C-alpha cells in the first residue's frame, strides 16, 4: 500500500494537522469533533465533501471504540486545488476499557447514540448523514468475522473488543 502523502513522482504532499489548524496551543485544547468541523469548513478546498468524510471518520471512531481520537490523527493535505482532508489512519479499537473519547460528540465524550449522530450531521449540513451512519455500522458489524477470517490472534482482547463494539452498536440503536 502506498502512503497517501507521497506523490506518484515520489515527492511529498504538504500536510498540516487539525491540531495546528485549530490553533491548539498549550493550555488551550479543542474539545470536540465540531471544533474540527469548523477548521475543515474554514480551510478545505471542498468543505462539503470533507465535512461528510470527517463525519464518516467520527461515526467509525464511535462505533469501533477508537477513544484515542485526538487532533494529531486528523490532517489536511495540500492538493493542487487547495487543502483536503487526508485519508483516515490510526483508527484502532481501544483494548484498555476506556470508554470516553478524547474528542467530544457535542457535549459528551461518551459513545453517541443514533439521534446524537443525526443531530451532528444536521448541524454540519452533511447530506445523507443517515446513510453514512448505516454504511459505517453495517461495515463495523462485520469486525469479529473479519478478524477471524484474517486470523487475528489476540485471545481475550479480541473477545473484549468485539463485545465493546456490539455494546456500542446497541447503544447507538443499531
């Protein structure tokens, strides 16, 4: 697999983290996904598309329990037409049992439910937010099957992750 910041000519695309774009500095911390959405809206060359993509990343992080969803895991790439949201990376289920996310979903750091996600989608003006939620939850429901098929061996951790994902999907109303 090719890195997303490397050009076909083996050059590099300029990247800037959402931490930088949100002007986060010591003692002043971005609290939620909506803060990221504001930065994407301000700096993206295609904000509508990138907000939908950010929404998809947020839903995925919520469903798989990627509670380490901090600002240095979100980047913008300089493309010929301007900055665009970079592909997702470092998206991992939590195995520590931590339930609160680093970034909040509106006013809560806990896993959001379907209504919360729809409200965020509406606030961000994401077209077809419900379809995105359905696509992501449908894909995430296959986690345990995919892990077994890929011969992921992590014993009790895999069972715990699968149980956490099932609990999150249930809490989301899926």
